[in-house]
């Protein structure tokens, strides 16, 4: 009898316990559904649902874990409204954005703080498989006063702000598309991974070009391409950036021409350079985001360009372009619309090949620098920095034409109103034959004999004229002239005359030793390389050809 009573009590306790658990489970589920509804309502209220806004925001589902404060939003889509697309096509706005996110996961959201006080406080956010497309109207100029991102168009006036400890974005894709041809990307970055720490976003930050503040930022991409340029595409294999290291690394940068040299020349009306550039790595060290954000100064400690391979080609058979003044280095830097300060730029183990085609032959003249090392110091338009150090210095070291060691130094005075600069350099021993790639194809002159023991130059220059001296030590110079219409046939008569006119040797113990005169009036629609080359050319010609030296002297005396 007693056993039956005990069994009955145990059963009652079990039933009551099960009943309580079921009740609690139902209560939790009900409460979870109620809270989920509140959060969904609150999320929708903080997102701008005004039909007059540019964007419409939708999502498939929200899953909530109340106890841990976890929240998962699936299939988020941000799309421009039809009225916004009409504004873009009419040119009333410059840019629209569409976005699709497969998974948006929030961990440790302070749910009741969010529901009761509208404050968003989150420990971690993970975003996976985001696709962001910028739709651009290229014909509309960017308005500086509206230079902000789209977030101020997404959040409503009820949005107070958000504090997020960690934000991680994985496998994102970013594309820039033209509204005229939205199927072809102008600019594309894929496999983007981004990590932020200590993000603060509020109504004030949303008004800024960078709409959030943060303590740390890391960026990695696998592929980058820019196809918006008319004649070139730009690619990289990946880009890495870390705020702590203040180091931006760009791997396998390539500027690739869309057309061959021949095709390019058919497309352009006037002579212009054709480029092909590749480099293994570009490293920006000491990139200060704080200086950029708070002081509008683009400040970098150093830029390292590793193993660049540069090919430049120009066809001089095309007509000259209409006159357009080309400033020199100091003026170019001064005209940059924002403040920059770069302590050092290093080009390491580079290669530069320049080719030029004239109508005398069917072969381009060529000069090459391989390997090429360049160091540039104090690239700045910061007035305070220029007061401390007004000189931009360039040091160059290379093997010229595969034979001669060349060292050069240029000093550009950033405080000069006339772009004053100095240049000096030295070329070690090199055979005369090495220059036939230039002289035969461009001048129909072949050097058959000649040894250059050394050459030194030094000159000053400004926006108007260069002035200086050149000494070349050489021996046994002999040339051959070829016929213009038959550039492989020698002209005995012109070869005889040329060898009579040129100075066959120029050695220190020679009583007729000659110092070349560098004097050249700048062609102001040509850039700095043309100015340097023509200045040096006057020194070479006035050394080798005495008649040319007399003309140079007379010209200089007149000035």
C-alpha cells in the first residue's frame, strides 16, 4: 500500500516537472517569437523604408538566439528603386549601389539594450559572400559636398548608432559598372577579406567620406582589375593592408595595353607614348590613415617598387599634338590638389626599354637601362616640409645598353618659381658599337669604331633653358652613313664627309681636347625626359663635331 502511494507521488512529481518544462519551453518559444518580431520590427524601423529614399532593403529571414544574443540575417538585398535609377540616367546623381549578402551573422548583441534604448552594441559581426555593385554615370561630375557613402541613405532618422568590437567580411566582390553598359565591369575586386576592430558608427560619422571610425583595419584581396581606361587595363594578383603595420602591399601589378603598338598608332591622331608596365611588388610603408582622415595629408614613409619591367614606345611618324604646356617636376607636384608627403621612393632591380620610330627606317631606335635602380627623396607639396627641406633628390644607377655603368643625380628645388634644378652624372667605359641601336635606326649613322673611356656631365636648368658642360674621353671614332631611302645601303660620299668633320679622339693629353657645351632651350610642350635628352645631346654633338660647338657658342652668347 505504501509502495503504491510512493509510486503515485513520484509520478505526480514527474508529470508536474514535465508540465513545467513544457510550459517553460512554450514560454521560451513564444518569448523568442515575440522578441524576434520586436527585433524584426526594430530593424525595419532603423532601416530607411521611405519610398522616396534611393534604396529598398529586403532580407529573407532572421534567426535569433536570445540567451547568447546571436542574430543571423539571411539573404540581404539592397537595391536602388526605379526612381533612383531614373535619377542616375538623367544625371541628377553620380552613383548608386546594389548589394547582396548571403549571410549576416551577429554574435552577442545586447538585445534588450537594442529593443529598449535603440542602441546597437555588438561583440562580433561576420559577413559572408557579399556582392557589392557600384553603378556609375560617367558623365556626372562628383560633387565634393556630397562626397559620402550610401549609408546615410540606408538608415532612417531612428538610427542612433552602433558600437561593434569586431567586424569580419569574407569572400566579398566589388564591381564598378557604367549605367551605359552594366554588363561589363569597369573596375573589379574579388575574394576580398576585411577585418575591422572597435567600430563606431553614428549620425555624425555617416556624414563623412569614411562613415565609420575604427582602431584597426586589415584588407586582403586575391584579384584586382581596372578596365575603365581607354587604352590600358590594370591588374593585380592581390592587395594586403594592415593598419597596425601601416603597410600596403600590391602584388603583381600590371598595366597592360589593350592594343598592339601598330593598332595603337592607328587609333591615335597624334604621336604619344605606348606603355607596358609590370612589377612583382609595390610596398607602401608607413601609410598614415589618421593624417589622411583628420589633416587631409597623404603621408607615406617609403614606397618600394620591386622588379619593375617598363617598355615605352613612341612613333614619331605621326603628327605632333597641338601645343599644350607640360610643367616640370616641381610644378607638377605643386598642382596636386591634396597635400602629399613621401619620404623615399625606391625602384629596385628595374628594367626600362625606350623605343622610338622615325620615318628614315622601318626599325625603331632603342635605349635600355637594365638593371635600373632609382632612389627618390622628399616628394612633397607640404609647405611646412618644403621650408625644412626644399630639395627633391633623384639618384639613378644603371647599366646602359648592357655595357656602361651610369650614375646620375638630379636635384629639383620645390621652392623655385621657375622649376630650377641641377643634373650631373658619369658614364664609365662603353664601346661605340653599343649605341648603334639608337644612331643607325634614328640617324642612319653606324659607329664602326670607337671606345668611350668615360663621360661626365653637369648642368643647371629651369623652365626655359639648360646650361652646363660635358667631358667625353674617347678614341678611334669612325662612322658610316646610310642612304635615307635604302637604309641598308651605305653612302660612301657622306661617310667620307662625316669622318672628315668629326673629331676622331678626345683625350686629356690631346692639345685639341674639347669640353662639350650643354645649352638647350626647352620645348615647353615636351616633358622632362625630352628636356634631359636634348640637353645631353647638345653636349655630345658639340664635343664630337667642332662646327656644332661654334654654333652653340654663338647661340649662347646671343642669349
